[in-house]
């Protein structure tokens, strides 16, 4: 039972730290560079959200035939799943918890961008991130690593 509990806790921390690192360093770090493969996040997703008070119409329905922020997000998730498949045999609970975290991230992030009122109430840190992209608040699912690393800011 202890091994199972440890795998769950480690996977949740791993997923949240990955969320923080990827969002801060890749999506905002490399994403602010014109011509970067990650520029869509800053130049598309944030621009659309700032014009529409957090709403991103591209998140209304998942259309795999449309290459937008949502489908690019799904492609990254697929890569994470594939990259961790080799661990599934040795640490199944860790991997399944990681995959559940990715799924939860996807649904929370999608809901936040189709229902900004919901985001403001339930994902205030992500809502604040979009209202002021320089505020920090890099996590989406839970603000754990923002709190731990001092990047959780609260807008007044």
C-alpha cells in the first residue's frame, strides 16, 4: 500500500512540476520567440484570450483536422504518454496517475477557455495568468508548484 501511495504522490508532483516547467520555460520562454514551434501559445492562444476575456473559441470542440492551440496541446499530451509507456510495466500506478493528471489538465484547461466564469471561480490562478500573462501562475490543474516556487500571484 505504501508503494502505491508513493507512486500516486510522486506522479501528482511530477505532473504539476512538468506543467509549471513546460508552461513557463517552453510555452512562454520559447513561445515568445517569433518563428518558434511554440509561438502559437503566446501569439495565438494568449492573443485570442486577451481579446475575448479568457474565451478561446478553438476549445469549443476538438477537431483533429484543425491545427490550433487545443490540438497542439493534445499532440504534446500524446508525446508525454508515449514517452512514459516504458515505465508502465515497472510503475503502473505512477503512469496511470500521470495519465489521469494529463486528462484532468486537458478537461480543466478546456473548460476554463469555453467558460471564463467557471475559470474565474475554480481556476482563479489560470484566469489571472490570462488577464495578466506576466503574473506567473504557470500551473493549470493545481497551483502547487506556483505556491512552492513563489510564482503564484493574486490579482486584486
